C-alpha cells in the first residue's frame, strides 16, 4: 500500500473516532452550545446598555454588543474545545488508549496533527450550530462571511488545539486539570478582545490593554472577526500563524519519546 | 502468512535488541539488555514485578527512547524510522481499549492507524471475532464487556495487521483460570499459525512449559536466556520459582550478552 493511502486511512480513523466520541458524549455537545449561547443571550443583554461601541474596523457602522461578541464566542468554543481535547488526551493517557495512537507506524507529528484536525472538525460543527442558533435568535451578524472565515477558524482551532496538546503533555493527572481552567482558559479568554474592544479596555488600564494585545487568543478572534467581514487582518493572521507553528512544534517536542517519560516514571516496570 | 517479511534474508531476526539501557531520572531501569527473537519463535520474558518488563516493552514499541543500545525490527532500526513499528503487534499490560466505543469501532480505529483498507479490516475483524467467539458482541460498547472479553479483544486487535512480532505484556493477569488457559493456548498457536515471533512477558510461572525459551529479567538485567528445562539442569534447580529466587538472591548471576 502506498504511503499516502496509509496516511489518509490514519487521518480518517482518528477523525471517525473523535466524531464517535463526540456523538456519544451528548452533554459535551450541549455544554459547548449552551455556554456561548448563554453569553450571547444573557450576558450580552445586560452589557448592551452599559457598553457603547463606536465604529471600529472591520465594522462600518454602529453595531450591537451581540454582534460584537459573536467572533469572541466562536473563539470561546474553539478555546474550550481545544482544552476539552487536551482533557481527553490526559484521560487517554490515564486509561492507556493513548498508547494505541502513539505506537502507530506513522511519524509522531503526523499522528498529533491528525488528532488536532479531528478536534478542529468537531469545533467547526459546534460553531456551525452556534451560528445557526444565533441567527434564529435574530442577531444580525455577517453570516455570509462564514466561507471566508472558515480557513481562519481552522487555523485558530489548530493553534488552540496545539496549546491544549502542549498542556496535556504537562498535566499528568485528570485531577490537576482544574488548574488549567483557572490559569489558562480564563486568563486567555478574559484578557482578550472577546468581550470588549481593546480601546475600551485601555480606558480602564493601559497595562491590561497591552496584555490583551499580546494575547494570541485576541489575534485569533480579530482574524476571525475581520474574515467574517471579508477583510484581511495582516497582523492578527501573522501572529496566528506564528503561534500555531510555535505551539504545534512545542507539542510535538513534548510528545517526543526521547524526552517524554524521561523525567518521571509513568508506567510500572 | 505475514505482511511484514524480513528485509533481506530469513536469517534476519524478527527482533534484535542490543545492549539496551534506560533510566528513570537517576534510577537505572534497564542495563545492557540484549535479546534476539527469530521469526516464528515464542519467548517468555520472565521476571518479578518491577524487573523492567514493561519498560523493555515500552522501548520496543517506541513509547520510550533508549538511553543506550539499539532495537531493530526485521532489520530496521526503530530509532530511524517510524514505520519500523508496522510489523509490531502489542498487548499492553494496562487496558487500552476505548470504553465508550464498540468492539468493532475500536478494532476499526486500530486498523485505520495501521493503514488497512476498510473492507480488509472489516473482513479480518469478522473472522477474528468469530474465532474468539466474540462475534455476537461486535456492536457492544467495550464498557459492557468483562475483563476476559476485553483481553480477547485486545489480542484480536494486536493481530489484525498480521504482525511479524507480537509483544504481550502480562496479558493474563487478573483473569480467571479457564480464560487464562484459553488465551494461553490461543497465543501459543500464533507462531505456527501466523508465523510471528511472540515475546510474552509474565511473572506467572505456571504458564511456562519445560520446552519454552525463557529470558529471565531481574532488576533491569537479563540474567538467563535459554530453554526452561536446560536452565534448570544447568543450575541444578528443581523448578522456575527456585531459579527466580536463585537470581534474586544474586547467586551465580550471569548476565547474558
């Protein structure tokens, strides 16, 4: 059998497994959908009065707060999905099923990439459902830009998934995963442009605004936001691409057998 | 029949381990282990808990990278090519099935990772499940299977890609006596029925026959390697427990290789 077919079979197999696991965990799907919808319907309803949004790129007119936070909530879906994948990797390590993946006769980087792409596919399905729900809720977003935003969302999904992979290589027990929520997900989300524009953040703190500007999650959201409106945000796309490359390389490095399991004994002899 | 023949001649060992060493931080887990397996040969890797059997297996299947020495599978160095793992079938000591997927889904996932086309995979899975009397459970979630059935599924999985080397890491631990006997008989047939080399790690001495080749691992070192009966005669011992005790006491320790 030629190599391309072997690689394709592996990608298909990993994707099917990820989809099956997703289908079997209906609560996960509901949680993934309910979380951003709650923000959209409840949080945004309260904040629309408090926040006035001036015209900032890519918008050409005043927009409602609900419209503003949709790209942020798309990022939130991807962020949580990336961390969920990370959690499932830790679970797989504890349960042992990770060994089946890591002992497949394919390069380690490719197996990890397949795992990431499968996770991205799941997140895109969640995003599609979320966008349909927000449209049904009557929010006037740039839905027609979804095709242009798709490649950007795939890239941001890979970046956040790579970050999740990297974290999963460091977290050895499921019990430690709560720390990931407190120290990674919340800071990434709240110190970004997901909920408020950076100029609004600067009104209260210059330092906070600078941190937001350095946060790669901000650039993922901005790249998605601009793409939905048919515009290309060069800075955000560059940051997104560089961070994707760095996080993925670091994840591959962390799963390299030459260094993995070296520091601590994780299998009984 | 195997789909992974040796690269050059039949004399190329299925598995060739040379001067292998591995450390966990500062603790030496394996030291100077050398072992060769011929095609179609069954070898028992005997050792007490903590001897280094699982570490050795983790090195052979590429989960760990050796600190010293080399591993070749069918003449291909494991360190150089990821596809050197293709001829390897593994049953890990810990359970590695996905509990939320069905038996069939677990097996199809494994076949996909090993590049088997879906039609081939389905046909092999159906045959193997029938042979192991599990065909009625194909669509059941693994979570609903008992320990013996899960082990059978793992053994089926390890042979679906027709490996030329099969590693079994204490596959019968925790199973009842009839299930153990059944699995032992099944695995013993594999070298002749599928032509694969089998390396079977165990600390259960009653699974070993006089005519078996036994490699005795203790405290990360390979102390004896030979036919069980000959090892006992050479050391003037009555049985294998006595041999294990003999080694652990450090008498006449003789490192192979």
